[in-house]
């Protein structure tokens, strides 16, 4: 069951991150600039952020197995449409369909795990489940580079078809069909308000980096987003079962995971967007070469996977996560110094170390978020957490693309060569903001999951 859910997460992560390597080829085929192609990433995450809040209700009403299989089928339909797209707007719409499928696929899969795994085993299981989520963003560029160089960027979507069909068969065999006899009523108006707020934020940041009327439209959407967000907050206080239960943020471990994890995800998504295009457009690497360079990161992730459970059980969540949160800011600072005449060896070492740090940190985020969560609120927690997760990833891409576009359009000619450096520095500053939040964790946070400190407690009289 855990491996099926992990495979679904891998398929979804590979699809999006492989596309980052193919963006220069897509821009060439459709005759647009590279910053404009970021819409293929943001519109997908818009579909996720808008529909994820409904995933928990769908699983409760129609059953986890049926919801999961339908979500996979919708994801596959979107993949076919992406492969057949003949223009950038058509590709963006097809990616929106993919996002609708992914909005149900991954959160429901995570909910299946949380409902069927004891808390004492959650750390070990999450280490397996989150491994594809860590490897996917790192191995995706390799797959995208190879397919783009040797076949076509369209094969990034075609390879989902056999994998998805196999997942549908296995889900029917191994995923239990659990549903709630009397699920609470669905908060439709709350979903509309939250989707409006998230959509305005995501598309506003996407459009504000463009020129002319698009920028004005983006500014209007950014102005609308906080109004819709405040309307949703007032609405959520009046209903018994809001679509996004913000009261869950009162649980300290969940709140820290959402806030600190959000900052880390913004920076991670920005780096994933920037690095492949930097390697291709500034350092002369092909799509396949840029993917192979970034492939060293999954090697570090796999190495860390062998010990991650033991590390948290021995040292606890707080200290380990605080130390691991420093890896990404350090990598961003060094990436800002990357120049064409530098030896590639240090870049490979840097990416390998970052893979280890990312595995350690994200396993902690995705485990401690549910360490103190009551079983009855798991469905609401997965919906809120997944929505925040995808929103932050989207903001990271928008931030990186926006800084890149503005630097190329506004900076004087001599400074334009430092556009990527500026974007990496900003990503590093955002990532560094996770440390003060993680320091708010208590020293025994997540002990019910990791078992850290149990020995000391047993020795006390």
C-alpha cells in the first residue's frame, strides 16, 4: 500500500520536474520566451491548490479506492492532452486537467497511509512514501533531458500512460475501500472562496512578471486574492466543517511543519525551476547533460534514506530539522557564484549534499505534521497540508520566474548577466527563514512517532 502511494507521488513529481528541463525546447517549439513557459507549471499547481480541499470529502463520500482510481484516470487524460498540444495555451489547459487529477491522487493516497498505519510505524512508512517525493524533483530533470534530447518533450507525458494504467490495477487490488457512512456536508462556498484566493495569488504572481495588459491583470488578481482570503476566514468561522480547517494550525507541530515547510518548498521550487535553464542557456549544456548533472542529488537522497529513521529516533525532530534547514540556503548562496569557467565537480558535490539534506528535512516535515493530529481530523489535515504544500511550490516557481523576467527586462545590460545569481540569492533568503520557525518546536516534539527520549524518560524515578 505504501509503495503504491509512493509510486503515484513519484509519477506526479517526475511529470512536473521533468518538464522544467524541457522548457527551453517548449519555448522554441511555440516561439515564446522561457519565462512565459512557467505557466505550464503554475497552472498545474493552480489545479492542485483549487481542488485539493475537496479531496478529503471525496474520499469520505465515495471511498478511498474509487476516488484514487478516478483521479489517476483523469491525470492520464490530461497527460494525453499535453502530449497532443499544438500551442502554449492548449498545453496550459491540458496541464490544468492534469492538476485536477493530481489534486485527488496524492492527498487521497497520503490519507490512505495515515488511516491505516499506526503512529509508532509512521516514521518508517513516511520515509518510504516521501522518498519518491524527494527523488522526483531531482531525477525528473534527468528523465526530461533524455526524452527531450533523444525523442521529444511530448514523451514526458506519454510515459505516464502505462505507469498510470498499472497503478489503477494495483490500487484496485491493494488499496482498501474505506468511506464514511455519514460524511459531513461539503463546504462548496468555502471551496469557491479558497479557490478564488489561491487562484488570484498564483495567477497574479504569474502574470505580474509579464508585460503590458498581462501585468495589469496580475496586479488586479493580487489585489483580489487577500479580499477572497479574508472572506474565506470569516466564512470558516461560521461553519462547522469548513473545506480548509484553519483551526488545525493551533496544533504546534502541524503549524510549524506548514510554516517552515512552506518556506523550504518555495525555495526548493525556485531552484528546481532555475537550475536546468541556467545550465542550458548560460553554461552550454544540452537538455540531457543538464539532467544528468542534477541526477547526483537523488544519489544523496537514496543514501540518506538508509539512515533517516535512525537519525530521527536517535536525535529527535527539533535538532535534526534545524540543522538540515541550513543546507538549502547554503546551496543557493553557492549557486549564485556559479560561472561557466568553474569545474563541475563542486557542483556535483553540492547537489549530492543537498539531496541528503532535502530527504532528511522533508521526511521530518511530512511526519511531524501528523504526529499530534487526532485520527478524526486526519482527513481535514491532509487537505489543508496538501493545499499549503502545492501553493508554496507554485509561489516558488512564480517567484523565480518573476525575478528572472524582471532582472532581464529592468536591469542595465552589464547587470543582466547576474539575473540567475539574484534569483538564487532570493531563494536562499527564503529558505533561511525556516530555521527561526523550526526553533519553536519543543525538544520532545514528535516523540510519539520517533520514540526519541523514551530511554531517558524510563530512567526517571
